[in-house]
C-alpha cells in the first residue's frame, strides 16, 4: 500500500534529525579535542587513522542503513526488533567488513607514519599499537553502530517515517561520535 508523500512529511522529521546530528557532531569534536596530546606526541601516526576510520563507519553503516530501509520498504523485514535471518546476515557482513577494513587502515597508518616521520617508539611496537587501536575501535564502533542502525531503521519505519530519510543521516553523525569515542577508548587501553 502506497503512502501519501508530501514535502512536509519528508522535511519535518529529517530537519529535526539533522539539527540533532549537528549537536552530536559538536560532542564528537570535543572528544577529538581531548585526544590532542595523543595525536601530537604520544602515538605518531594516530591522526592519520582518524579520517579513514570515520569514513569507514559512514560507508559501512550507510550501506547497512540503505539495505535495511529497502528491505523494510519491500516487506522483506518485519518492522520488529528481532534478529531475523536477513538482519543477522546484514549485521555479520557489516562486522566482517569493519574488522578487515580497520586492520587495513591500521597497516596503512603505520606505513604513512614510516614514510613521513621518525617513530618515537619502536617500529614493531608502533605497528602493533596502530593496528590494535584501529581493529578495536573499528570492531567496537561497528558493533554498537550496526545494532543502533537496526534500531533506528526499524523504529523509524514503525513510526511511519521513511528509514532512508532518517537512518543514514542519523548513523553518519552518531557514527562519528561513537567512532571517536571508541578510538579514544582504544588509545587508553593500548597506550
């Protein structure tokens, strides 16, 4: 059954979500600011990892949000917060992609650091720490955000909103905050 679509039904929920997203991004910036010492002195190469890890979260969760929105709109997923086979496959795929891509980002950050600066700690130690931080932060943020993406997609659909208009912008913003916080936590645990 087709729903009636008008400008107000699209703009009103999206505008409120975008306003909330702007506030969350300010929080992510504050967490990022608190990490300045780690970026500048304690762990060379860490700053190189942050943009690709943030981009990774947006790409993987944006794709997950799109797949879930399509599945909900097509009736392939029931708008209930249960782990159906379709949702499990999507969650597993997102987490596997997160681990592989995060490890790759850690290796690339190590390589960039070797090419552009003199490590302040041992080369092997630096490599292990950067990869560990990337994988830990990528997996933890991936897990949190994948579950949150399912929640936002199903909840927005159940409320009569198009999940494509709500889930992607919400997860892009929340993803930045959660990823920055997970990087910070990983740094505290690893360093």
